[in-house]
């Protein structure tokens, strides 16, 4: 690689990390939204039952 192997592998690693983050991030957000909705629903049920 003509002395640039370190930079090439760093670039590949960074690109792979960004791709993994782009795959995982929406799943984390979906779980957080679903938990928030479930919490809100439980709260509304407890308020309406009172």
C-alpha cells in the first residue's frame, strides 16, 4: 500500500463503524419510543382509573 496501510485500514475501520452505527441507531430510537409510549399509556390508564 505504499506506506499508507495505516491510513487505509483506519479509513476502512471508520467506515465500518459508521455503517454499524447507521444500522443500530434506528433500532435504539425505536425501542426508546416504544418504551416512552408504553409508559405514557400506563400513566393515562392510572389517571383515568382514579
